[in-house]
C-alpha cells in the first residue's frame, strides 16, 4: 500500500512494515495473537461468527460491528446512541430462536412486547398467560402480565399448615405499621393493616402511650351536665380508667354519661352512676379499670357529670379518642 514503510536492512533484503497515514502521521498496522506464552497463533474472526471482543467503553461516534450468528452472516452496524440488540447463542455458537417454557402466547410476538412497553419508553417483556414447566437444565422465561407485574407461583403446601401439625423451616416474618395515633377507619369488609406502637409491639387491646388522653374535674357545688371531656370533631371517647374521690360532708348521687346535653335515663349512654355519703371520718371513692374500654358509640358526644347535691368530688378519667 502507498502508506507502507520500507526499512533498509543493509546488505540483507529490505523489508516492509504495513502502515496507515492519518493526518500526516504513520500508524503501524498490527495483528492480534493468542496471549498464551510462546504462542504465535493469530486471532481471527470469521464472516459467520465474527470476532469476540470484551468492550468496556464506547466513545461517541464509535461503532460496534456484530454478526447475528446465522448462515447468511448478516453484519449489523450500530451507530452511537443506537440500541444494542443482543442475541442469545448456545454453547456451540448457534443462534437460539426459541425457549423451553413458553406458554400459550409466543415469546417472540412483537405485539406482546408492544403491550408491555410504556409508549415512548424503551423496554421489553414476555407476556405469559399460563407458563408451562421447564425441564431441569433448560432455560426458562419469567412471565409478566400486561401491567408488567411479575407472575409468582406460591407453593400452598408451605402456607396451609394445620394447627398443631409438625412444622419445619423458618417462620414467615410478619410486620406491623408502627403508629402513635390511631389510623383512619376503613369501610366494612375492607382489608386493614395490623398496627403496633413505636416499639413494634402489636396493638390488640392496648394503645400506644402517645394515644392516651386524661382529664381531671373537681366540684364542690351541684353539677348539671357539666363537661369533663369534649372530643375532637368527628371523634368518639374510649374510657380505660375512672377514679372518683368524694370528700366534705355532703352526700349526693353522681352520674357520668355521654351526651350533648342533659342526662335522660334510658336514652343517654351511661358510664357510671353511684351515690357517695362522705363524712368527717369517711371519704368514699370509686376506681374502675374496665377490661374492655367503655366506648362512646356516637361521634362528638361529651363526657358529662350531673349531681343532685353539692357533692365535693374529684374525678379523673383516662382513655383515648377514636373515629
């Protein structure tokens, strides 16, 4: 070639070095050889199989030349920023065109790929309505539905174990949602999350300390529907503890109830009704720690107190609000 360089070898025959002139500079042409020590075997590609090269970085403007591995030895030229189509070949270098485990819908159907790709966003998926099993050692396909959700098969025998039956393996980890306030109510028959306090303790009949509310009330005169606890709008009161202590010397009947107004026997939701007859030597009281909280059944109802005389009394109430 015109760019080759002839080297004067003195009395011996001259020899020629292959070169390529680019921009006024000569670049020597070289061949790849086997990297094995002492080997001079050339590394050659063929039209059918191409030349295998590990590429770590492709600069802008560079191209990769690939063959598709089929008998027609078609060469694919990829420009910068073009998508790289990767073919799968078996151990003999043959192009793989089908896969074991394909279900009722063809894994090479372009319509399936289109249905699984968000418009304008490159992507590829395999839609499998009912994937079949594969033979041990074969290549399988992960099936996804039209919404690109991976289809997972669960062995029910590992889940449905009879009570008191022998068990093996590790248990399934169950998590809760940690909260320091009660979440909003769900509709009847809806699915709901299990919740715990901020330490991870499941809330069953107890509440997180952050949910607790307490109220105190004192009176030395006759009370008529006085409010002890007014809940937030739309909420209801749940009472977990009541402490009543009478003092002085005036006896009276005391009624605690949920209502928006005056107490109406048989209509207002009664919490407790008791009579106290304190004296100079006796100071009666009441402590109630219900096993199940006393729930007000109507939203926005106040906890109120009514007495029929000027009873000197202290009332302490603990509980929480719920919706």
